[in-house]
């Protein structure tokens, strides 16, 4: 009986660890997204205060290519929207996984208590 | 038991909870100490990055200032690769192309570029100040934590001595 419980405990602990490492990866990704968001916001602000006559270049490989200011501005805004969507998706996933992690911790705790109870009896 | 509840507590890292440090056992305090140390390291790293960024922007400003009317038509070396340069002539001393981020570059007049860099330097300075304030706060918490841990440690040691003393007392009593 206690061997089964031990196996269940091990399985749950491994599951918990994998959830935890997934959360850590997601949090790291989210931070990267956050810094990308800030960078793009700076560029967006910069474009907004530019004259229409100012020349905007985009770096494609080693080449600076002249772009239309309007096009570049629109590009950056689209990117911003995309990043914001990604961030909210990542947040949702992180929330989901955190709840999952808590559930698993509680189950592990219960199993541990049961195991100790069986050993005492 | 403590492992399960600590894992749950770590998952709540994003939410701020006011916990009375004095109520926590030594093991918990050690975990918090390790966490604070990690945070402090991260923050000091970010702070030095800010300082480096500031220095880079100042250097950019210095380069722009070097574009004087006298430098028009002066020979300059243009890098084609890391180790290959070609000589060229400085033809435009009015405009510069500034990296604004995410692969975009904007042509600006010298004055606009200088004000751009000034704004960047101020922005980075503000961020650095915020980081510094946070670092000071965390260092204060860290010092407080260390004091509480020291207090608990001495308490623990005293308790152990008392138990040992009581054990000896019981032994001598049973012999007598």
C-alpha cells in the first residue's frame, strides 16, 4: 500500500517540478516581451514627434534602407499591438500554471501526510 | 510540510504580502535572505548597465560635437568590416543618423540629435535613480533580516544549552 502511495508521491513531485520549470521559462519570456515593449514604445514616441520631412531608415541586414515615415510608424504600432497581445497571453498562461502548481502542492502535502500516517500505524 | 508551504509562498512572489519577519522560523528566514541577495545582485547589475548606457550616450554627443564646420571634407576612415576600412571624405556635417531602437534609424540635424541624446541621458538617469532607491530599500530590509536571524540563532543556541543542562540535571537526579 505504502509503495503505491510512494509512487504516487514521486509522480506528483515530478509533475510539480515540470510545472515549476515551465512557469520559470514563461516568466523569463514575459520579461523579454516587456523589454521589447518598452523599446518599441520609445521608437513609437520618437516617430510621433518627428517632422514628416525627417528621413527614417530601417536596418535590413547590413544595409540602411530608406522608409516612409508613415510606413515605419504603422509598422511599429502593429508590432506594439502584437507584443501586447503576447504579453496578455503569457500572463494568462502563467496564472493558469500557478493555480495548477498550487493544486499539485496541496496534493503532495496530503500524500505526504497520508504516508506519514501509514508509517506511524 | 514546510517544503509544500514554501513552494506555495514562492509562487506568490508577484503579490506583495506583509509578513512579520519575527514570526518566521529560521529556515524560512534563510530562504528570504537568499531571495533578497539574488534581488540585490540583479538590481546592482541593472544599475551598472544604466551607467554604461549613459556613458555611451555621452560619447555619442561628444562625437556629434566633433562635427565642426572645419571638419567638412576631412578624410575619414569608414569601416567595411571589423578589420577593413576605406578612406572617405566627410561631406555632411549638418545631419547625423541616429539609432532609435528596434532596427530603425532616423536622420536628424546635429541639434536635434544632441537634444535626443540629452533626453535619453535624462531618461536613463531617472531609471538609475529609481533602481538606486529600490536597492537602498532592499538593503535596509536585508540588514533588518540579518538582525532578526542573529537574534533567533542566539535564542536557539540558548534553548539547546538549557536542554542540555536539563538533561544533565535529570541524569544527576536519577543517579542521586
